[in-house]
């Protein structure tokens, strides 16, 4: 299948490789494998995120461990967004209380204040799943065979974060995005009409001392002839050594982020003292990372300036309660959500340590 590649301000040391570069034989050990043949989510391999804060991108979902949001069927993992009102009733947004520790026995993090307990219109209108691998790797190969969801304002992601904040909280310790996409069928840039929906996916790395002093180089690529990532299964992969981070799909290398000779701090022209001076040249990508699979909904990954057809973005970025505006306009987006088409489906996950 042909692929169109678009650069998004990639580091000067990065370059596209040939397909043959993907097939390099190395001495390696498989530290994690799951083909979901057990018929259930293996709690020895996966943790569920349980949170209601919407993350740093102000998304519209609650992450739950409920079986309606993540389950295995016919040897495939489904991560499925659902409506909070279907589970608790629409009155929850007026007079209800959502207490995650009381419901699920835990909450993954009380991010930016008391967000494990939500009341009334502060409760997110969507429930979804987010799984984190118990295993981690420091240099290796990650392969996820998945089919992406289709439906407006869905945000599926396959990504990696450090197992500990060795260099500090995000983005100091880094992030690797193996795949991010949007489920919208008719979504494009306003100025040139370039598609940004379900025919496009992106890879990025993130690093820096703070959210407003960081780098996030990345590449987008698009399937040709109208093919969608929701049509077929693809293998999304990361090949990671101290010398580079290569990201790709199937037999295609999409981007190689080469470790700069003087390190990412110098290459990125970041301000202040080098917080990675104690690490290797590839810091912060010199520590163990774990894998995350999730489907988010809405938030800042979507651009209010982009065009969506046949209706515009159903919330305003400047509005104080964006998730409730999204919910109030459900008559626009809910018809694009069709059963299990809104789920990210995962056939297998493999993590190899070099």
C-alpha cells in the first residue's frame, strides 16, 4: 500500500530510511508477548489506567477498568469508548458524583488536584480504556498489530513513557509516540485541504525541561487511494537503540530520529541547564520505557482551525467546560460512532529487548 510522507519540523539529524533498514538482525530477547489467545486481558501483563482528569490535552474521557471499555473477543483486544450516560444515566451530569476509588478501588493519579472525585458537569461524558504494559524495555523492538477506530473525535494512540521519572516529570523524561491518529472520516487542514483524519497517522518524540520549553519533532503519513487505517490491520513498530529511534508501519520505515552527536539538549537549542547531563547522548531516551494502548476522545489533539465535514468542531477551545459542550452537541458526532467500529482492535503486542 502506498504511503505519502509529510515532515513536521523533524530534527536536523533525522532522515527517512529504506524499507530494508527495518530488517536488521540483532541478538534479542522477547520480554513481552500477548496475542490475547487467553480470551481475557491478562492482569499479569497489563495494568488499567483509572482516571477522570482528561490528561494534559483536556480530553473528554474517563479511563476505566470496566469490561465494556476493554475486553478480548475472538483473540482480539478491543479498547472501546462508550457514553458515560449509558452506564450511569444522563442525570449524573446534573446531580451525580463519580468517585473512582469507591467504584474501582483505586485511582491512577490525582493529577492537578482532586480529580479522582468528580461531580455534576465536571464528569467526563465518555468512558474508555487505557492499558499499560507491566514489562518495559531499554533499547529494543516494539510491534503492535492493530486496526484503528473510525468515528469523529476519536484519538487512538500507541505510545511509550518511562517507567520512572528519572529526569523529572513530563516531558523531562521523554515520550515516544509510535502511532497517533484521528477517527474522523472528513477532516482536513483549512489552508491546503490536506487530510488529517482516519487516512493519516503520526509518529513523534517529546523531550524538554517543561511543557513550554520542549521539542516534539514528528512525521505524518497518509494511506493512498482513500484507504483508511480503520479498514485493515497494520503492524506499528519502534526500533530503538542508543544511536536512533526508528518508527514505522508494516515494512516501511517512516522516520529515524538519529541521536545527535552532542545530545538532544544541544540539538534542540533548549533553554537553561542541561537536565540530561548525567545521562547518555541519547538521554532522555536512555532509560526503560513501558507501552501504552488507549483511545482518547476530543481535546487539544484536534485543531479548531481544521475543517470537519459536514459540521465544525462541536466544542470551542476557549470554552471553560469543553467536554459538556461536546456532550450537548452529540447529535452531530454520535451518528458517526457505529458499534465496535469505534474500538481500537489489537491482535498482538511484542516487546523485544536488545
